[in-house]
C-alpha cells in the first residue's frame, strides 16, 4: 500500500514469528482510520503491508478498544 495513504503514523509493532503486526493511524482524503495490518519482510529487508488486516474509522476505536479489553480480561480469567 505504499502511496495509498495521504499520511500515516506508526503507533506500534508486535512481532508474530517472521511477520509483524503494525498498528498505524492513517489518513486518506477526509477519513482518519486506525489500520491494524500484518506486514512481511521483502528480499531487501523492507517491511511490506499484506492484505491481511483491518482499517477502523477513528470514531469506532473506543468501541474496538472496549471489546479487546473484554477479550483480554476473559482470557486472563480462564
């Protein structure tokens, strides 16, 4: 997706084997989103985005965070 977003800011990276889950705040036209996407390393050692991921409108991030918190809490108690 290089060049797809008007702007992007990396918020975090999580290592997943040889891949990386990257969390970014991105903007395209008038839309601001949080993009959570799997990245892979190319032969030149550059991280490239895969099609596996989700882009969530910024106004829904609070609801997403609440759902993830519930999942984490349930996982910790089981």
